[in-house]
């Protein structure tokens, strides 16, 4: 995930604002990071083909 950044504190605050707490908030952050990584990989694959 080189070059990808996630404002973890801001994302956690947003998750809590949406009503997520504890493990649910952590799962939401993990899903966001996975989505960012998959999107970056898809863009790289699209540029090389």
C-alpha cells in the first residue's frame, strides 16, 4: 500500500459518528484500507495492460 494513507483518527471518528463502536469501528477501518489497497492494485494493473 505504498503511497496510500488513511487518516486513522479521522476515520475512527467518522465511524463513531455513524454509530460504530469497538470492534465494529475497527472492522470498518479495515474494510476501508482493504478497499484502498484493492483500488490501487486495480489502477496499477490497468496502467500496465
